[in-house]
C-alpha cells in the first residue's frame, strides 16, 4: 500500500535502461504509477509491458538537452538517474521547472569528506562512522580529475555540485539519494568477480591486505536500491530530504568475503597479510583507517524502507549471474597465483586468518 495509492503519478526516468533503471521502472509500475523512460534507444532492456519510451540522441550522458516530446508532457516526478555535475543538473532543473512537481536525484557517498580522506585528497582526521546525511562533505571538488575516462568525464564529474544545483530550486523540490556500492546481476564493475574466480579456480586461500580486511564500505543489492528510489518517488514527504541508501549493517571486507565463500560452499581460508608481504596488485594506496559505512536509519524511519530481497538471496543471485557472465576481458596479471602462493610461504607455515571482530568499529 503506497502513500499515493489513490492517485497515479506520472514519472519520467532520465536514463533508466542501465543497471538500476529497469528494476526501478518495474517497481514503480507495480505501485500503480505511469512510467516514461527517456533514453537514446541504443538498447532496449527487458522492461514490463506498459513502460513508455521517449528516444532521442540528446539522452547521451551528460544529459543537458531534452526534446519537446518529453518536456511537453506534464509529470509529477522526474528521476535524474545519472547526474554527473553542475551542468546537467542545471539543465534538468531548467527543463522541468513548471513541468514536474518534484525531482528525485541519485547521488553518491563520494560526496563525503570521508571519501576524500580515504583517497588522500582531504586533510584532517578520519570521520566518525557510520556517516550520516549531516556528515561533512569534501572540501575539494572534482575528485577524479586527471583519471581515466569512464562512464563519465572525470574532468567535470562532481556529485556535490550536482546536489547543490538540483536542490536550489524551491519550485522543483528535490529528494537526494546517496547510493552505496551497488551490486547484483548486471553489475558492469563485476565487483565480486575477483573473489569468485579464485573460488572457482579452487584456490586454497584468498589473500587480503590486513588493513583492507578490517575495512567497511556500505553495499546495496540492485533491487533493494531500486526499492529505496521507488519509495522516494512514491512518498511526497521525501521532498527536500537527503537519504543515505544501503544495507542496515555493513560487514568488514573479510567478513563479506566469507559470506560469498559460504554461499558457494568454498572451504578455503581468507588470509590477511601486511601490504609489504603481498604482490603489488593486491595493495591499494588508500587510507583504510577511514571506513565508508553509511547510516541508513533516516531512510528506514521516514520512508519505511526495508530490503525486499534478503542478504542471502542477493548473494546467490549475484554469484549465479557473475558465473554466467564473466567480464569480457580478464587481466591475468591480477591473478598471479604463483606470486600469491609465494607470499603465503614467506609468512611461514602458519599464516593467520582474517579475524572476525565482535563489534562494529568506527573505521
């Protein structure tokens, strides 16, 4: 039963054919809302009957222009699936003010000062965790400048600027959702693949840097994240609010790896070693004293969010998909098992397994 059950909302998804979008579109349709997906039309994912499409080459990211076919339609909520910076946020707000009643914008936990500290671009001390919606933001903009191009331009990407721009229009109230690491079927990052490959290659042990093993980064299964977005669309009271999205409890990296192992039946060991004793490709230059654990109580309390897919089921679905859809290219240098065996041998006959602390630390 939804807040708007007596009134169908007309919802425009700017984007929506990628990783999260099809799940969101399907959930909104089940809630009884009308869904229009604005995209290029390069590929058509399996969407339920009843989803409407507006195709245009203008929908290439960053989306800064909208065809009249779309903006001539009055809508209740526009969902900005792929805001990357100030320019596209301003363009979307300008296009839909007076047309939509409110906007739901997807942001990221990379806006937090903690993220910059982790990467070494912010000074100070580690932030207390879990991070709340009021935790300090980065002071330095454009966190990926100078990096390799990906699905966004690293020279102009900054979710802080996108948030500021989309939230500054009183005639188009914004809900901002700061997403975690999103995993599940369709994950183009294949985040669980390195662990699964070692399991399927029947490795007796998986190595972790000891600081990484004791680190936390909040995750969210793709259908659960889509459910959080759908609630923000459906619930009028979400307007003007910021919500962290993610799992209720964030495990240590070593414990998440053990969960994957348990789901596959693998009986090897997760072994932690100092960075100096590991092959270089297993060492990341990050300040792991800063966790990226997000507090999600506000989302749960205000919007009644609960995960529709259990942790166990999410892992089983993800593992099955990863095994059926390995990355198109696998770098063998990232799986140098001879070097990994040598690292274990150098530690002697009794390498220590990753610990399972009793409580939650602050990162």
